[in-house]
């Protein structure tokens, strides 16, 4: 499925980010822990140049904790000035200390300033505004469960003096990888009006059947696992009463249920992809890395 959703404000936002980047001390890149690779915008890597970067995997309470460990190990590269950590908005005090500490450790404020300037970036609907509100300990940015809520750069000063720049969520003009496109659609990075529900649900169903079959059986109370993504949608439709006239299964409604159950975490803790360049077994972590483990593992 091809989705190229790149509204005009993103072109403007990218230009503003490029102009503002030189004056920043550290980049705080927000990723979705359920799809860290797909939600990593290649434009950000290009725009930040050699600036240090903290990659924060949000929604870790919805992601598979073992796979999250693999992604943290994949991203974390202190030699290149990149640190990675996973957070859950449910643990606000922990989020504030860990994220602020990571940014402070990497930032080198311009002479004459004592507090770091942190540039917050990420794709739409990844949790940037929620993170900033958590760090600020007050509601300073608009939060929504749909993409592109933030439309302009907003400056937020924390109690410790650190200054955050909240930037609009931006994608890149052309997403080449069809798998990434479908992951982003399944996770909610595109407006629902821009996606084909059945195609996206079938993509997600394929991953779930292969990697999380027990969660499907439990959620939809099925005695046996359907043999294909198409059969799974039909079974969900039957069990949830998604029927049209004549008893025909409404596949669109069934697809909507599956997508909603994934996005809200009703299915369980799921990650849609693994890093390609690390083994399935998480490597031993250095002593100072423990604070970057998923929240429930600390």
C-alpha cells in the first residue's frame, strides 16, 4: 500500500527546523517503541548533523519489553553522541529525571549559557507533546490522538532552566519502504482518512499471527488460530458482530477493531519490528545503561 501524506505545513516545518537547528545543544528525537525503526525520520539524521541526540522510545508500556531492549541496544552509541532510553508516560517523575539527565549529559551549552537548549523532534502522533507536558509538569502543549496536532515551534522552559523547543511532527516526502508505510499506518502516524483500513489491518494481522498468536487467541476468545490474515479479519468480524445485510461480514469494521485494539494496547504489548543489525538475544548492558531499560524492567 502506498501512502504519501505530506501536507504543506510539513514543508514549512522542515525549513524552520533546519534554520533553528544550529542554535540547539542537543536533539531529543521521540520514537514510537512499537515501531522504532519505522518512526525514525531519516530527515532528522540529516538535519541534526553532528549534534548529540537522545532517542526516546515512548509508549514502551504498549511495546514488547524484550524487543524494546534490542532497540535500545541498537540505537545507543555514546561514541557518536547518541543515547537511547524507553519511557512510559505513566511514570512521570521517572521520565522527568531520566530524560533531563540524558540531555544534560550530552549537551554542551553555548558559552554564556548555563542551561541546555533541547530540540524536540519526531514524526506525527508519536507522543512529543505528552512528553513535553510531562517534563514541564504542566499542560503547555496541545495533546491529541490524531497526527499533526502541533503546527508551529513552541518554546518551553523547565523548572531546572532547560529550554525545550517543541516542533511540529514531520514525515519525509517519500517513504520508500512499504513495510514502514504500513507500520506507520497501523500505529496511527497518518490520519485515518488517508489509509485503507483493510489493507493496513491485513498487514498488521500478518505480523500478529506470526509473532503474537497467543495475544490474538486471548483477545478474541478464539479456540484455534486462523490460518491467514484474511481469515483472522473474518473471525474477528463474526465474533464482534460486524455484519451487513444478509449476514455478510463487514471487513472494514473488523479491520477497524483490530487496528483500534493494537493502538490502544488492548491486544497486549506488541512491537511490529525488530532491529535488523542486532541478534535476537539482548546483549549484556553496561552498568550505567540500566536506567535505559524499559520501565517495567527497572
